[in-house]
């Protein structure tokens, strides 16, 4: 909010006050918006004119047939308007029955046409390209309402918005992808757009290959249905083949839905998938002769999974980002692009050719979209993240940490086992000591008695030891004692005394 300074004069002094301006919101149309509107109008008129001319050529070629005797050029022009409504997803009502079958090839060509016409807005802001949407939608309503005979113009609103919107987003995204001046942290956006576009292109190419294989395998059945239609000339055959060629992306979508495992419906009661093969009758459309008559099994989904793995390897090598977070954001953006394009593609391949049994035909949109995203986009994202240097470094650190923790656990377990073993041995020793002590205590009583006896024996032995000494002393002293005793005895004897006196004398 800006501020301006206003000086308020005062009789005494001059003061400065601040008066805040009111906030204003300006809505301005970007420069180049008129060129965006003109691009949308031109694309709508060009598409309607091309379809109408094709309808008039078909009328002039086939008007000699008996079943077209009552057809007039006005009817052919009305048919062109109805076909235009069908291209943008409109519904035609004939005899109270609603018919809807989108010529998806014509819609794809219109998207490319819008993208080319928006090149006139290249020098203006990118938002100017979005003004092709209202220009195309209003013109489509006008053409379908004024030229169509059986079509309800308002039923083509979805296609009238989606066709120019896809072309505009494509133009803006391609310009952003080439913006090399974008900040480095935003390069994942351009990488995600490129990777998403590559994934969609690879999916479409693989679906085309699968469709061609199915057409070759069912060529005989297709030729039989062609004969039933009674094409009498080459012009009739060319008209039938050309009409079916306009549904080429539809056939590819049916093939992609089949090999994804979700399958598609040729009628409300007839599902065809790798696990189920419907046995009901099919409409008299030659292309439906290529519908598989057998169910090979769900191993078929390995093909889209292998495709996703290949995309993941390409993403890991050619669309690698320095930061793991940017790599993740890039992969998520690519997955969202694949999901959005696949859902729109599958929806455009659905059709209604009747009121009861043929009221619902084509892929099961939700299941087919989820299956293809899980089988293609998710493996690509996982492989790109798993092979990132940061992920490998984290895994290496984690493995080293786990290894160290494992070694520490083993070491602690060994220490615990050794402590347990030591405690067990200590316990055993304690028990052994306790048992020994018990035995010792039991033996101590005997030992005490034996000790007492030993002590007595030692005492006796001492006495005995003393006795020999005494005995020896006695033995040694015996002569003296004997002599002394003898002397004493003699002294006591009167005769001895007399003898001693005589000797003394």
C-alpha cells in the first residue's frame, strides 16, 4: 500500500501528515489475448470445415447406392454438423436413442492444430494462449447448433473445453521446458514435463504395437464382418475403412486397457481382459473382429511393468536431478501427467451405440487408469529414486549402521553369554563348594574325632617318642643305676658294708 505526503497549511506552523491511499485491484487482460481467441476460432472453423467436406465427399461417392436414394445434400451437411458435435464429445439422439462415439483421431488433430495456431502468441505473455479456450468453445457451440441435425450442441461442452485447453497447456509447457533461464531449483518442473510427455509417447507407441498385433491376429474375422456389410465397390470399402481409421486412438486405448489387466467392454455384458473372454455377439464393426477370443492370463501385465522399468532406467540416466527431493518432485509430476492423459484418453475411447446392451462400450476408465499408472509410472518413479546417488549413499550408511549394530549386538550377546557361562560356572562352583562344604562338614565330624584321636595319638606318640628316649636314657643309665642300685644295695647289705670297711681299712 503506497502512501503520499500532503502538506496541510496551518496559521501558526506547517505540519506534515501521512494519508494512506486505498488499496486497488486492477484486472487487466494480458497482451496478445485477441490472438489467443482468434487461434481458437480458427481451429474450430477449420475442424468443422474439414469434417463437413469429408461428409459431402462421402455423400457424393455413395449416393448411387440404393440405401441413399432419399438422402439430400442438406442431409449430408447435417451429417457433417452431427459429426462435428461427435468430435467434441457431443451426443446425437435418433429415434429416442442416444449415440456417442468420439472420432479420437480428429480430436487429436484438432489439439495439434490449436498448438500450431498459438505460435502467433509467442511474443506475448503465456497466459494469452489460454484465451483460445473461450474462442474455440463458443465457435463449436455455434457450429454444432446451426449445422447439426440430431446433435445437442450443449453436450459437446466437455470436448469444447478440453481440446483447446490441452493445446494451450501443451504450448505453455513446451515454452517453459525450453526456458533455460529458470532457477535451478525449478528445473525439475521442465524435467517432469519432458518425462511425462516421454512416458505418454512410449505408452501410445506400445499401445499402437499391441493394436497392430491384434489386427493382424484377427484379420480373418475382420474380413468376414466386412463382407457382411456388403461393400459393393472400392469406394464403399474406402468409406468404411476411413470411418474406422478415425477411431485409431480408440483402438489403441482398448488395446492398452486390455494389456493393463482392466479390460474393456464390447457390450454391457461382455468383458474382455487377459483373465476374461466375453462370449457374447459383437456389433457389426470390422475392427471388433480383432477382439481376443481367449484369455491368456494375467501374466500379460508383465509387458507394461517392463515398460515402466525401462522408463525408470531412462529417467535415472537422462532426467537425474542433483537433489533427491527434486528427483521425487519430478517423478511425481510425470506420474500426474501420465494419470491425467491416460484418464482423458480412456474416457474419449468410451462410446454408446444403443439404449440397452450397447449403451456402454470401451475401457473401464477408472480401473484402466489406475492399472496403467501403477504398472508404468510407479515403477519408473521407484527405479529413478532407488538409483539416485543420495539414496545409495543413505542405503550404504544404513547398511554400515546395521552392520555395526549387528556386530555390537553379537558382541553384547557374546559378552552376555560369557557372563551367563561365568555365572553358571560360578554357580556350579558354589554348588560344588556347598556340596564339598557339606561333605567337609560331614567329614569334619569324623575328622574332628579322627583329629582328636590323632591328637591323642600324637600325644601318645609324643609320650611314645619320649618313652624311647626315656627308655634309652634308662637303658643308658641302667648300668649306672644298676651299679648305683647295686651299690646302694650293697651299701645296705651288712656284708657289703663290712667288706667296704675292710677295703677302706
